C-alpha cells in the first residue's frame, strides 16, 4: 500500500506539471487553459488527500506503538 501511494503521488505530480505546460497566461479561462486549470486542481486535490492519508497512517502507527508499551 505504501508504494502504491508513492506511485500515485508521482503520477499526480507528473499530471500537475503536464497541465501547467498547457496554461496560456494571457487567456486563462478559455480553451486548453481552462481544461489545464481543472487538471491542476484535480491533481492538487489528489496530492492533498494522499498526504492526509499518509499522515493519518503515521499517527495510527504511533498510537498503536504507544498503547502497547
């Protein structure tokens, strides 16, 4: 599961970088730029959710270790 999450983080970062290349800074809300903004927001949401999941797993691990000892 740990490696799967790291692969998802890498894919999300690659998608974010790919979508940044399609931005037209002169006309952000038209054509390909609009689709790129949606892609950037979606991949940023995936990153945040996965990082929250990793943090919660770390907290859960520490909680289990502290309750044993």
